[in-house]
C-alpha cells in the first residue's frame, strides 16, 4: 500500500499503459481519476474497479483543451480534495516522415503529446503546492533519445517531453514537487499498430523483436506501470528531473 491516502490523475488511462498504471495505483491504495477521451472504455474500467471496492472515477478529457483540463482538475479536487500524483500519459502516434505528414497531423501530435503535459501540469501544480508537494510522471519514450524511420512527429514530441520534464523539475524542486519521466521501449499495446503496419504488421515486428529490443520480447504494460508506482511513491524521494529508461535495452548501445 505504497500509495495509501494519495490521489492520482492518470491521463490516457482507458487502455494500454495508462490502464495498467491505474490498476497498479489502486492496488497500492491510491484514489484515481481515469482521464481519457475514450468514454466507453474509461467508464467500463471505472465501473469494474468501483465494483472491486476501489475509489476511482472517470472524467472524459481532451487534454489538448485548456478548458477541459481545468474541468478535470476541478472535478478531481471536488471528489478528493487534493492531488498528489499526476501521470501525463496521453499520447498519439501517427507515423510519417516530414514529407508524408500533414500540418494538421504535426500540430495534433504536438498538442496531444506535449501541450497536454504543459496544460495539465500547469493546473495541477498549484494544487500540489497548496498541499506540500507531489509527484509528476511524464510518459516519454526511448524515442526521447533515439529516432526511428518515419516517426518524425512522434519522436520530436518525445524529445520535447524529456526537456519539459527537466525544466519542470528545476522550477518546482523547492516546492517538494518531483518531476520525472518514463521512457518505454516497444510495449505490446495497440498504440504501436499504425507504426508496425509500415513494417509488415504486429506479427512481423514480434517475430524480429530481438533485433529491436535486446531483451528479446515486448514489454508488458504492467512493467511500465510498476515504474510509475515507484516514481509516485515516497520510495523515489530523491529522484527529480530523471528519465527512467525502461526500454528493454534499446538505448543501451547508443
């Protein structure tokens, strides 16, 4: 129960890595707001966990909208009175080189992946300051350090998240607000399907996974969630501004 009496917002948490974070957080005693644009999936997850006795709610959120973000934060404070943990996990991944991408796709990628982390943090940090601190966990990527073919917008956004994390860590360290990011490798979720389709599909990627990821297998969402739980807990009290590279060895040889 490392997160007992703590309140968390997890964006992009109706499925995938975010869902795994929510499940691990509640099992560690946290109260959680599930935030996602996917209403059906988010409500289903909330109902399931509520039926198990966990203190969770779903709030439909477009994290690229400042007004919607304000409403998310107000809803969380209304329900729980505080915010101790923020996981900025929402993201999209639309593949393409710079000549293949449209301006709209570029802008949408930056809005969902980067601007959202700025917006949600902007409105959560004052709540954390009032209550004496907190932990912000940004989902970055191995692509914060290394690029891949035909992922121009995505890798650019993930590089920006790494530097945003470091900047926020410096700005709010004296407020006892820690800001770190997790940098996953290839995680076995539908999030990667569009990129995988460029290279023969998911099964082709998994067949040759050891050429991509030295551990020779995809990472499971719960493995990333366990890192988030560590960063959310007091066990990581000395960590801020740190990228936690949970990439199965992708960047080890770089």
